[in-house]
C-alpha cells in the first residue's frame, strides 16, 4: 500500500528489465490490456520494442481510450495487432480497421472496464501499464487512469513502465475507486464532481508483477488547431444558448457541471464558456479529458473543479501543467473511466454535455464515427455515455464539410451512434435547434431552418416535403435518402 | 401521510366530482400528465368524458408508458390530443403519429420523469391519476407507477380517479422512492432487486387536489397470443445460451437478474426460462412489466422476486393475481419507472436483458420502432435503458416476417434504436450469435450464418461480400443497401 507522498519510483527488489528483454519473452498471441486514455499515460517502451522485434506477433490490445504512436502506429504498422478495443484515433489503426486487417470493436468507454473484467469480451493475459511509481503490490498510474485498474485486476501478468518524465506529484490527482462485480455492486458514493472516494494507487497481487522497465519519454501531445471562424461562431451560439438555458432550467440554478468532447472544437468551446457570465453559479468540469482550455478557466478562477480520466494537453499545456502542478492539485481529479464516464454520475450531477459529430440527420440521429456509414474515423468514445445520461445533451458541429461542399445536416445518417431518443439540442455556426418535446417533423423544420447551411436548406426542405407527402412518423424516401452521401 | 394499511378509499371532505363535471372544466389546451404504464393503472373516466365532450381540446399528454383505449384510442380519435410522450402502443395513436396529426416524441422511459420534472420537455398543468385511495395530501396509485409521482410533483393541479375495481392491497406492492433534482441527487440506495427504499404513497401539496372521481372499471387487459413454433424455438435457443453463459460469466455465478421485453414473445421466453436448470442460483426479475409468465415462475418457486413498474397481465392473469394477491405481496414490488428502468440498477444488478426488435442489420444495429424507417409502431420504451446498461444485453427476434417473405436480418436497418456499441448477443429461431468482442465483419458472418433464415443467407452473404470488396470498417454499398426494405 502506497502512502500519499511516494518519493521513490521503484521499490527495492523488483524485477527490473529492459523493454527489449520484455519483448523477447512476450507471448506472441497475447491479449494485452494497456494503460492510456486521451493519448497519454500509455506504455511506450515495451510496445516499441515489440514493434521492432523480429518475432511475429498477433496481439489483441485493449486500452482505456486513444493511445500514442508506439501502439496505434508502430505496433499496428508492424502487423503485430490483430484485434483492438474500445477506441483508436491514429491513421495507422484507422486504416487497418478500414481494410479489415485489424478486427476493431468500438465500445462505450463507461462500460468497457466491466466488459473486460466481467463481461467475457476479452480474457487478458498481460497488463502493460505506465506508472510514476511501483511497489511490490501497488502502482501509481501516470497521466491517465482509463481502464488500467480493471486491466491490472483481470490480467494474469503485469508489466510496469516507470516513466521518469511524468511527475511523481501526479499521484495526488488520482482518485481510484474500484467497484464490486455485479450483482454485489455498491451504490457509487461520489456526491460532487470534485469529491474523492478512492486512493492514489492500484493494488495488485504481488505475484503478478513480471517486469519493471524504466522509461523517460513524454506522452504524444495533442495538436490543437487554432479556432476557425466557424468554431468561434459555434462556440458563440452555444454560449448564447447556455446563458438563456441556465435562467430556465432548475438543474442549472446553482451549479453548472459541464462535459466537452475531445478535440479542437471542444477546446474552442471551452474558451467561449470561459467568457460567458453565469452569474454566481459554480462551474465544474466533469468529463473524460482535461484539455488546455480548462487550464485558462482554472487559472482565471472561472472553474471550480475539473474531473476526468486523462490529461490530454497540447505540448504547451503539458509543460504549463507540469511546471505549475502544485497549484492544480486541489482542483483537478483523475478517475477511472468507469467513474468519469459513469451514466449515473452524468445523471446525478445534471451534466451539460457538449459533444461533436460527423453529421446529423434532419430527425436528430447522429453519426459520430463512420463516413458514408463504412469508413471508421475514431470511435464513439464517451460521447454515448454523456449524451444519453446528461441533463442537457448538446451536439455541436459545423453545418458543412469539405469547404462547404457537403452538408453535415443530411436526410438520414448512414451510421447512428446517438439516436433520436438521446439528443436534446443541436448547435452549428448557423444557430441552435432545441429539439426537446418535438416530433420528428418539427425537428426536421428546426434543424433545416436553424442549423443547416443556407445553401442546403432548399434541397433538405424538398427532401422533407417529398417524403412527408408519403406519410410516416419519420418521413423518408429510402430510394433517394443516401443521394446525399458522397 | 398514509399508513401501510389504508382501508378507506377516499378521505372525508375531499372535492368529489363526476368525470363529466371534470371534463366541463378541463382546460382545452392543457399539458396533462397521466398515470399508466403497460396499459394499466391509467385514468379512465376523465379521458373518456373529455373524448365525449362537445368542446374542442388540443391536449399534450404525457404518460408513464402505454395506456388503454380511453386515452390512446378514444381521446385520440376525438381529435383531442395534439402531442404525446413518451410511448404509445394503440392503433389510433400510432395512425395519428404516422399521419402527422399527433406530434409524438418517443423517449427512453428511464429518463422521462426527469425530462418532464426538470428537463423542460413539458410543463404540466394537470396530473390525472388513477389511485386506489386518496387522502388530503397523499394518494396510493393502482396497478402501475410509471412517472406518476413525478407528474404529481410537477403539475399545478391534480385530479384523482379512485378505481374501486383495483384492490386496496396493491398499496403493499408499491415502493415509491423519489430522487432529488440534479445536481443534489443522492446515490440510489437500492441494493437488491427485491429491496425496499420508498413508501406506498405519493405525497402532494393538498392545495393541488381539484377533484376526486369514483370509477369501477378494470384495466384494458393484455391479449397474449399462444406461443408459435418460432417463439418456442427462440425461447429454447435463448435457454440453451443462458444455460452455458451462467457457467462462464462471473456476474451470473450466484444470482440471475432477468429483464424481458413486453409482449407475447417476452411472455413465451419467460416460460422457457422457467424450465431451465440454473442450479442453485437465485433467479429474480428486474424489469418494467410483470406478465403472466412470471406468475407461473413465482407459483413454482422458480422466481425469488419480481420487480417492475406495472402489472401488465392478461385478463386471466389479472384475475389470478388479484384473487391471490396476498401470496404475492412479499415477492412482487412496483417501483417508479425512473427506478425500475434506472441505468445504474441494470448495471448494479448485472441484468440479463432480453428485448425484441423489428429487425437487426448484419453489423448489429437494431430497429425496434419504425417500419421502413418511417412508420412508427410503438416506441423504444425501456429497451434502451436495459440494453445499454445490462451485463448481458440480448436481442431476441424471429428471423423472418410476413410468413417468411421478409428477412428480419437485413444489410442496414433504416432506423436505429440500439447501436452496434450496445448489443452483445442475438437470438433467432435459427440460432445464437455472440457478438462480444467481434469486429463488424465478424459480426456479419455470425449473424448471417447463425441467425438469418437459410433462405436469405446467400443474398445477405452476397451483399456483404460485394460491400466488403469496396472496403471500410463497416462495409456498405449505399446504392443497394435499402433494396431489402419493402
């Protein structure tokens, strides 16, 4: 058991090894659980050594969420990965999933710990985990928690990478709460976004620990593009909507608990929120990743608490956070993804969830993952966890793609990640559609008028009117519905 | 406050009224919350009187779930309903939704209480509630709980129908637990499917009570058809799957907590489960409706506890239950739909959820609600609540429709209620496809080989192979994907 101020990275008498040595002994067709979420806190040296090995591997890799190049680029390009869960976001893994070389199953983040630990989705042989410190029967993870605790519990063997570039102070961010297996699961006791109910370390059976590898390499940082005019207009429409909503929604009368999706748009949206006047309301972030935009809000005192499972910063953000980590220790909490994304907490805290999408149809079904219904981009990640269970689920996206040539508001999305039963509000740079309580036909009119780009409104209206003439609760003409997909 | 053994149906000095009198004063464009779920426990006399009134009405009606003919047939056919949430299941309301005369918004059952009470979906003017007893500031609901407590809380005015055909003993089934509004919601304290955390009555501000109407009419009973050969084969395949699953799934090692969808197939599946040997495991039902099949299991001692929000029996089942109600009081619990369908409880209890569908596509997306993507049947009901959050989500359906002319396994469903991220196992009369951990291409092969009818397998395989030649994580040819829809 670690105390709360571990100063030694590796306890005495642990089985130190080199990454190359671990790779030499690594089982060729293992099912592997790796740490990592939001492209940070993932093991680097062992995957790289396996990728560089002359041996043939056919691994199944389960992660928390997205991981960096050593796994989803190098290992995948080496042909060493046969199967991958529950999320990926790099071009190599995406290409392999789309060609069929990689068997990829894209799952809700909140449920994946259970699916591995109790759900018969993957039977883990080995957990490979990045940590800032390790003892005989405990380890302290680094910049993300993801599904690491569940993987360590369920794997037969454990390999730990101690990354000396990750500050030991990270231990003070961690709140690792473990749940019993159903049906003996306890009510989740977290009562506020900043509450603490767990510990800073993951315990394990000491017999599992096979190797400890020293590393010293920063996480692959995020690269955020500068906000575009469209991003800024979306952010401004969202801020306007929220400024009105908080005045009328009883759930938001004292506290606003926000979640934003990952990426450049999400980062831009956080910026707009920071500049919105919510009166005396406390503002918290309760999501899956903490991005640069939140640091500004914390620094300016506009954000009370930020809770997530990953510190997904840009390179500048990473440096800024690490250099000033002491000032963030009280306001930033990292949790396992089964807690950060837990449906009951999104519900309990009355989350305002803002997630992006590839496209939305005129009736409010959302495609977050597959271009033309076929080509995987990343994965659903936590968007389903938050959208379904939030008090105010909001989808934010530009109205067009490809420089304005394609409408992102379409007659029917060819892949549905979020259903008409889940989404309440849609925001584009054109405006806001509040779909609450609206029938499909009413939704179509609102989405076309308020959210579609003016250059596509006539065609969308024509589709809708033609289909409506044929009747139906959700009027569609299946013969022409996908003429909009290119 | 009621005690646990109320014997008087109507307290002294309450404002008794006739249904016709209530209808005369009823606001013409009110937003109305009615009791009722699973077509039972809904108000009968007041809706009937409004339907028979010579006045014009344009009502918004929110219910728990499905209600009987007085509302979704008589009122709808009288043209008195403009808007309807969150579920309907009668031919008149369905026709009105499909013609566009009725603005219908189909929502997840678990979330609808909140959407009305805190979520700005509907601002209730009046709650019209069937009860077995009423006092100055409390009432005891009848055969279903649904969203009644939330509606009573949020409506400005309250009208109570006291139905003397409903036994007073129903009070002992009720476990009405109310939750705080987010973000001050407490962890839900229910620790087992049969646990009790609430009270038998709904409290209200005594100033709200405008009228009490005496009635004496049974609920519209369910009519279950006899199980077909296909139903029996689906049930037998499901039972075989479960018999193996319980041996390997740690969540099912001691207790099996089952949920089944509503209807004849669900009722037949319960029968098959009753005849399956689960060893020494305790079997509980934790779902939204209690149907006839569960009474057999309770009588035979094969079921420990049945928890739901509605007693949706056939006429025979209703009589059998009411005549022997004393023997069921300890083993049957009724809860508000926000509890019976709560995501965190489906997760906590490790539910095995079995829900039907209209059709499923070869990649595992499920359509439960819209024929050809357009024509509404009933609604999603609680299937999304259970499918997404269950330990083992199972979709059970026949492989064909229209006497074998149509395949229910199709290339792409034209409406998605449950996504590829939600479903684990599919059962038809042909067999079982265990999709856990499988890529879309692997799922396609399993679903075509194990679940599709043999007469459609070649065509489905041809579609899949053609699409696969074009690549993509979920191979599709959008030009021909809906050629399967008729």
